[in-house]
């Protein structure tokens, strides 16, 4: 791959990231909740004891909140300021993927791997829908790359870079940041019979360094929860915050101690990769199978090719898939390894290969058909759900189609045409999503509508109460205020501005008969898209009417 092609492709992808980070409002629940916690941390100056809407918070470690609060301190309370630290770590994940791939493969493979990872749908999504996994993937891939350099060059500095990255990852999402590197390298050293790597004295120093780095977080947990046992979190009494983070939250998913039980079957994460690792998923599955066959042919104890990426992905998947609580983004942490596997196979089998088997040509044609389908989907997005798109987007869509046609008629090999057409298409799809779809979707979110009304009508924020309506963290973040939530109508007072679903107003009007409607609209949970919602003629069937009542007796 030519350097200019790599730079142009990567620049286009990163530009779409930045457009999304600036143009798309935060979505409830996770991204908006973490932004709200970060804002609250900054407001309270409470950096070791964490609060969520004035209540004790015990779910995710504080690294995301620390860095996001710091960013907002410098740039202001904006969604793009909240996203800046996580975008930096996405860049770190791409850089570490490049460095790791270049250590074991060619520069071309390193460039292909970087572009595959950057253009995966997961990365386009978590660049604006920022959650702890956005930052985690940067920490973990940095640790893997650093340990790989230490393993190859024997330079101690790389070991300590890896240790720092592991500690950072543990302060972002817990022990998974330590588990993934172990799953990468322990099988590698076992297969090479490098027994000395299992008992190096330097590990003791690494453990001490990790413990020192984790001490502020651990001390905060101890002060907030261990000194005050019995606090109720998610309807469960917590005796130790330290135990929760280091055991229950991660390993408790296997022992049954964790309260969450969702999507606990083996193929759940793989099924979700069929959208999150688009447009590369089918070639990845081919590459994964081919790597397995190559390892079998080599023999377990006769490694001739790089296996770290294979072991890291497969064993992490096996560990995560055994959890009783899984979500689609849990597997994102090893997407850099998936990208490396795919890239190495792509260069070997497709990049410069003029002789392609019939079934590979069939797979190529299948991808072209899939690309055509997505072009149609983009056209639908531009025209149906939210009305006609701006002329500039139509021009961009035509430009993308033109580039695809020029590429397919070029003298590139089939593998190169296949690769670049996927990049062009996926940049185009996500450019349309980030500039046309999401900005038009988010106004249907309760919090966004309410903050707009609060600003326009200069309502007193202290008088606003959310009553029997789903909480919106976007409202707390963009409103820069922790709004009161009250389920018991008897606790409401005259003069309150009550945000409630319209179905509840009959009960409120009996208690406050002279109440006046100040605002009414319809809301929708934007992360639960449905075809009836996307169809303007049936949208009202999917949205829920709500109102703001000024209570008067």
C-alpha cells in the first residue's frame, strides 16, 4: 500500500470521527450518563468519590470521568469536550495496532490493519457514542504492543510502558485490561516453551507499580463504600466497593455474584460482530479459520508465524462469551487483534495476488452486492426518515459513487479494489449518518427537547421535576443541572414544572386542578430504532407524548 493512499484514507476516516464528535448530541443512556457524571465530578470537585445525580456511583472505574472532567475544565461543558480524551485513545489504539503489525508483518499489512480497525463500524460508533470501551481499547492495545516490543527487543522500558497501560486500562474498566494481555502472551510463551517468561522477577515490580497507580481509585472506593457498608446500589447492599471493582464487577459475572444477567449465550458477541465489524467481518472469519489451520499444520510447539493476535482474540472471546452478562461492545477491546488477523490474511491472499480462486471471486461479488445494498440504504436515509437532505450531501453521495466506479475500472488487483471500495463506501455511509441521520434523530430524545425549552423560556431549573417518565442523562448534562426525579405525586408541590408522560396528567390534574400545560411534544428512545419510527407516516405510533405541567391547585 502506497503511503499517500494510507494517509488519504486515514485522514478521511478521522475526519468523519471529528464531524460526528462535533455534530451528534450525546445519546442516552451510557454516553450521556458518563458525561453527566464527569460534569458532576467537575462541579463537586469530588475526584475520588464519584456521584451520579447526587447519589453514590459504583459501576465503572473513574479514568473516563477524570479525563473527561479535566477536558471540560479547559474547554467548557460541551459534548465534544467530553469526547476529546476518548478520541485521543482511539488514535492511540490505531497507532499501537500499526506498531504491533509492523513488528511482525510488513508495512503494507500494518497500514491495512490500521485502516481496517479505523473503518470498522464499531470505531465509527464509539467515536461519538463514547463509553468506557472507547478508552479501554487504546489502553489495552498499547499494553499488547509494548509487551510485544519487550518480548522482541528485551528492552525494559517497553515492559513498564505495558504496565502503565494495564494500570490505565484497569482504572478505565477493571481487570479485563490485565486479562487480555495475559491471554495474548501466555499461550504464545507456552507454545514457544519460553518458560522463563512465566517467572520473571520484574513482574513483582510491575505488580507493585500497578498497585501504586491504582491506589487513588482504591482509596476513594474504600472511603466511599468500605467505611460505610450497606449502601444500596442497583437495589443491592454493597459491603465493599474495593471487592466490587476487583472481583464482583468482572469475575462475579461467572460466579453469579454480579446482579446483571443479560445476553449470556455463547454466540451473542459473534452475532453482533456482523454489524460492528462491518465491512470486514466475512474476510475476518476467513482469516481466523485460515490462521487456525496454519497453526495446526505448524504444530502447537513449532510456531513459524505470529500467533499473539489469534490467541488474544480467541481466548478473550471464549472468556467473555462465558459471562452471564454480555453487551455488544464488550468484544470491541480485541478488535485491533481482529484487524491484524484480517490484514495479514488480506495481504497474503488478496493484495497483490492476480490468481484468485472461484470461491474468493464469489466472496468478492457478494461484497459488491452488499456494498450496492448499503448505497441503496444511504439513499433511503437521505430521502425518507427526515425529509430531503441538503444538496451538499447529495453531491457527496454522487462523488462516492463516482469514486467507486473509477476504482472498479482501474488496474488495481481485485484485492486492492475490494479493499479501497470498502473504505470509500464505509466512509460515505458514516459521513451521511453523522451529518444527516443522527443530528435529525437526536431531537426526538427527551432531554434534548427539554433543555431547548428550558433555555428558550428561561424556566427555573430548581422547579423542574421529572415524574413517572424515563430519566434522561442528556437533560442533566446539557442542562448543566441535576434535575429532581420524583415518582410519588404526593411529594410534588404547587409551582413545580413537572415533566411527565401525557398519560399521567389526569392523576396530576385531580391533585392540581388548575395546572397549565407549558409544553408538549413526543419522545423516543433513540437507541431502539424501529422501521415504524423511521417511516414518517407511522412515526407517531412509536413515539410517546409527554408534557410539561405548571402545577396549580
